[in-house]
């Protein structure tokens, strides 16, 4: 852990809107409320496609940073993605964050016909993919020969505004990805474990405070001296801003099948009035280093007092 805590910043993860006006209007509102970033998932469901949708957000705002949480490496060749990302960084005046992952949602692969290889293969391909992206964004011609990708004398243009590369965000739930993220990412997200390819009981089991202790320790040990430069991220999926803390916790526990005690302590849950959430986030930054916290659009307005209280602090 760094000697002094990294200041808080907050993001919204959004995915869809009925039209452009609603999409960019929401983004402008998030910016007004003090959120620092808007992120998007990358799936083949009803969501907007992340590249054009994030560019629309960047065009409509002035300070909001944008990025996928996260691009699935298997859905697009990393050289193609690198060119799109560099273009976005140029057109957003350097407000891009690059989120990349190995892919996990089985139904995406089933619907698209993309081979759903074993996790080890997908992770190996993702590791090569990130090396390709970094190489494409760097100065001069780039060549790479790996098990999954071969690049020959490619000088990727345009180059990004943020040099040598926009911040890299890697989220992981398993030891291999967490170790890799600790050694190579600027932003490390602690995720639930999703090896089943779907959100199920095992997902919630991996969201306990004790499970996050183990994952955080993996990052700390793998990062070594890099830990002081890493921004720790969590996407809070279970958020209710309410005075009825026990009732909300019990309701979420019943929905997820997890215990109320687990939900109350999980860093993936933010439940209570703003004053309690401020205290919880300060404690979680102390315990796990989480300073970059992302919530969903449904909570944006109610959670805004917390953003106002903690941003930059």
C-alpha cells in the first residue's frame, strides 16, 4: 500500500439508452454530479456498442473520462482495437482509459460462434493481446510473434495523446489475471470469480470480504514496489442508498442467496445513507486500497452526495 491513500474518484457504468439525446444527456448529468468516468461493458446483448457510444460521450462532455469495463480481447483483433482506441484518445483530447479482459460470458460466445476456449487459453490470448495493443500505440514500427497473434512491421497511427499509452485497466477474479494485472496494469480491478461463464451462486461466494482479502493480497505480493503506482478499482454491483440498512441488506441477501453478514461486509455492496457510505468507503480504501469506485446509472443521483464528499479526498 502507498504511504498516503490515493484520492477517490468515482465512475458510472452504463450500457444503453433509447436514443442519442438520452445517452448524452445522461452523460452530461453524470459529469455535473462530479463523476470522473463513464464506463461500458462489452457484450452481445441489448447494450450499445462501446466504441461509438463512448465516443459520443466524449464528444458531449469536457472532463468525463471514458473506457470499456472491459473490452473482451476475443471479440476484436487487438491491432484493430488498438487503432480504434488511439483514435478515441485523440478525439477525446486524452480522456481514454483502456479496459481489457479475457472474456467470460459464455452466452456471448454461444450466440456469436466465437470459440469459447478454456480459461487458460483465453487468458493467454488476452496477455498477448495487451502486448499487441501496447506495441501498436508505441512509437515506431512494431513486430510481434506469439502463439495467437503475429504482427509484422506495423506502425500504428494515430498515436494516442496520452503517452506512452492511456491508462490500462485490468480486472481479475482469479490468481493468474490478478498477478498479471499487478505487474502490468495502471488500474487493477478486483472482480468476482466468473469461471462458470455466468453469474451464479459461485459468483456471490467470491464477493465476500474474506475472498477479496485473498485477491488483494495476491495483487500486493505480485506488484511489489509497483503497488504505490497502482489505482485499485471496484465495481459496486449491489448499491442501495437508504436509511433502512438492515431491510435492504436482507432483501439483497434473499435475492442473491448469500448471507446478510456477507452482503453487509462485501466491498461490492454499498448500502445505507450517504454518511454510512462515506465511512464504509474510507474503511475499504484503508483495507483494500479501493479509491476508484464505479456504480450503476440507477444509483447515480442518490449516490451523488458521496461523490461530492469524497472526490479528490
